[in-house]
C-alpha cells in the first residue's frame, strides 16, 4: 500500500511513542494504546486499516529496540537498557521533552528512575572516544535535538532515500553478536565508513603538527613565552561550537549539505599547506627574530589551518549521520576515533621520529646528515597535494543525498543561552575553567624542558609511542570505574593523582643526567609519562561520564557539546599564560669566555665581550655562537610548576571538591531546562 507524506506527518514517532530516555525504555502513548486495545476487542477492519497507516519508521523503531534488562538498584529494581544500539542516538534525537518521573517496579513500589539509566552508556561512549584524548573535544551533533514533531518529521522526510514503501530495515545486532563486524556491514556502509576514516584522517594531519610536532621544532628558535603565543593556534578546535550552527544551516543545494563545506575547506587547506611547505623553514627562523615578534604571523597561519580543520570536522560529523544506514550509525564514532587518532599519531609521533637527524643517521644512512628523513617542508607539501587529490575524488566519485531540511540557527543559540542560565551549569563552568591550572606547567612545559636539557627528538618520539597503547588500555578500565562508581568521586581521585604526576615530572627533570640520557633515565621518563597520561585519561573519562548523566536529553547534543567545549577550554586558555610565566621567572645571564679565542673565525657569531640576558632563545643562540656560556641562575619552570601545583591544591580543597560533590548530589531535574527554554 502506498502512503503519502500527508498521511505520515500527523502520525509521527512522537505521536505513537513517548521515549523515556533516563529509564532506558519507552512506553506506548495513550493514542497508540487506544488503537491497540480497540483492535484487540473489535477487530474492526477500518481500525486495522488505520493501524496499517502507522508510520513504518515508528514501528520499525519499536521492533528494533533491544529489550530492557532487569537490574538491581538500591532497594527496588529498575529496568536498564543494554548497550546502546545504532538507533538509540536517533531515538534520543527524536524524543519529546522527557522528564524524570517515578516509575513502578514489579513489586508495586514507586521508584525514581532519574539516574538509574544513565550509567549504562558511559563506558560505551568512552570506548568509542578514548583515542581522541589528544584532541580532546569530540563534537556531538546539536542540530537534530529539536524536540518538535515537525522538525523531526522534516528531518526524516528530507532524506533523498526516504520512502514509506520499502520493507523495514533489518533489526540491528546487539554488541555481542558476530554480525557487527565491519566485514558483515552492507557494501555501501563499508565504503561510507572508509570515506569517513579518510576525511577524519586528513583532519588529524595538521592537528598533530599544530598541537604536537611544531612546538618541539620551534623550541630551537623561540622561548617558552613565544611558544605560548603559538599555542593560540589550537584554540579553534575548542571553540567550534560557536559557529557549528552556521555550518549546519547554510549550504548550497547544488553541492549538497555537507560537501558545500567539506570541498571548499579541503581546497583551502590543501593550498594553505602547500604555501606553508614552501616557506615554513624561513618562517620559523623569522618567528624567532626581532625578539620573537615574528611568531604572531606564523601563529596566524596555523590558526587559520586549524580553524579550517575544526570547521570541516563539524561538516563531517553531520554527514556521518546520513552516510551510514541507521542500524550502523555507531560506526561513525569508530571512524572518527580511528581517523583522527591515526592522523594525529602520524603527524606527531611518526613525523617527530623521522624528522630527527639522529634517528635517520642510525637507521637509514651510512653517512650522517643534519636533516632527518622527513622535513616539515616536504611533509606539508605532500599532504597539501593529498588534500587536493582527495577533494577531486570526492567531487567526482561521491554523490551526496539531496535534502530539503533546513535547521534554525537562532533556535540552537537560544538553547545554548538557556543552558547557560542554569545556576548549576555556571558552577560547573567555573570548575572546568580553573580545574586544570594545577597541572598546566606539567602538560605544557615538561616535554619542552626535557628537550632543552638534551633529551633527543628520537627519545621523545619513543616515549610517546610507548605511552600510546597504555593510554588506550588504561582508558578502558577508567571507563569501567566511572560506570561502577560516582563519576565525580573518580574524577577527584584522578585530580589528586594528576597533581602528584606534576610533582613527579619536575623531579624527573631535576635529575637529568649530566653525562646525557642513560637507559635508566629513559625508562624513568617513560614511566612518568605513563602515570601522567593515566591520571589525565581517568579525569577525562570520569567527567565525560558525568556530562552524559546530567545532559538534558531534549537537547542532548547541544548540552554535551557546550560542556565539552568549556572543559577543553579550561585546558587550553591557561597555556599561553603559563608559558609566559616560565620566561618571567627565569633568570639567565650570558657570560663572556674567560679565555678569548685568538681565531674568532671559528665562531658561528660575533664574539661575546660583555654579559647580557639570555632568557630568550635568540639571545641564548647568540651567546653560544659567540663563545659565551648561558648561565641559568633561576629556572622559571620549577617555580611555575610549584605555583601551579599549590594553586591546584588550594582550589581543589577550598572550592572544586566541595562544589563538584554538591553538584553530583543534585537530582537530574536540577539540570533540566524549563519547558519553554529548550525551544
């Protein structure tokens, strides 16, 4: 039987089912119950015909929902869902404004289910995103959270492949089933998954350089404060929520909703990387000249490149929702995890090792050279052309489904404003903005200080390489702890451990061997890194679990993204000031040589004849090239790290722990918007 769109519109999913997000199960609405009861009593043909007109989408969702699992909780029993299937995210997006309400357990006792169904999804969400901790922020899709029936109907009917005549899709397999393997996916979904991996991988290339390799390469040209200026280049990825509604709402029907952004952005990124590749070595030298004033122009180039990657990430996230079939949408997060991690890993760990002259001379050359196997210039140029080739293939080979759906920009911004008006949200924002100050010196400066002491790029790459699998495996156990324990309690324990890791890192720097890196010291650095990464991962997993628990399901995407943005901003904005403080607290003087050389032609620069400050990297090089000795009288790294740890302890004891514990004890209704604020 052929059904028209007019028949579908008044019989949407929301009319037939009320989704209880927190309980993890759904109840038949009164309208659907009356239809079913009437059919069972009278078997009237007209009523059966009416029931036949019910949207296949709603009946399919009802069929595909896995049965709830009966679990024990407190004195009563509640129903908890199994691990989220592929349709769970779509159900939550299509739900009406759900509110915490009492439910009756099998014993007839009224039991509150406000938080009972929240823990089950935390581990599943973290397993999909634990490898993304280098980039931290993983954007949720906020636009599809509109609670209105009309917007959800328009979203479903706007897809080019929408039809009421097709058979319902196959029931998705549970996570433990064997047919969830990638090779058991339909051919079209396998291709779409690989395309998503490729697009996310390309985003990870410049991100790995900007947040990982380039600061290490700049250390020989810039001081710590000047590297702090360059750290501003990574800000767009933590602020992309501000313009994400525009990316979702503005597009050209000729190119497609997502390709309208992805293709121009990749073209700009490709040409930008080619331009940087041709000039990056001169720009790095110029960045350190004139007391480091050239670092600003160099930073703006990378800021622009990261801004393009962040914007592309918004578009690719949205495209993933339509590229994959509804039963296999969970592979979108897998593609993001694999792609971003692989790109970041290649541009950070692999590039840093192959860029090291020592590594290249040891393993690939018979005669030594001053350059590594890979140079930053050649690496940028190669991937710039790769961006253009992929964009050309995307334009020719991939066709995007047409849609008539248009999202409202103003509505999303109103939802954000409504969230910010909540007093509890303002409290958690303050916690996020000050919580990471205590370990900022460790995160931002310790590795650079090790390089300054004489730790080689090759050893640093080896340290990160060994640390990586520990981060992934320990993240799994962190997810389990956050699921079985109150997440804020886990977060607080990890906070204390991370402060201890900052103290341990300073001790490791202080005992740097005078005769160079020895095997025992390399092992000490690796263990220190693993401990620091472990505590950082536990904090990230625990706070993500808390965000998932408190997020209002009516606008879950916007809610989660706002919280994640503030959390990541708390780890980004202090870095600039911390690196500046290292230079402020440092005192170093260049001492002229005691015995002036007779032949000054052997010097790389003018002979040093009088003392001067050598805190800045350029002045330090002028001192050493002129035969002088840069004597560090006071190392600002140690002072800054101690100050950060003290600030971290005081803020944790006096405000963070009491406030966070109080927030965790609040009922879920304290985190919900009023009825009119979510619209």
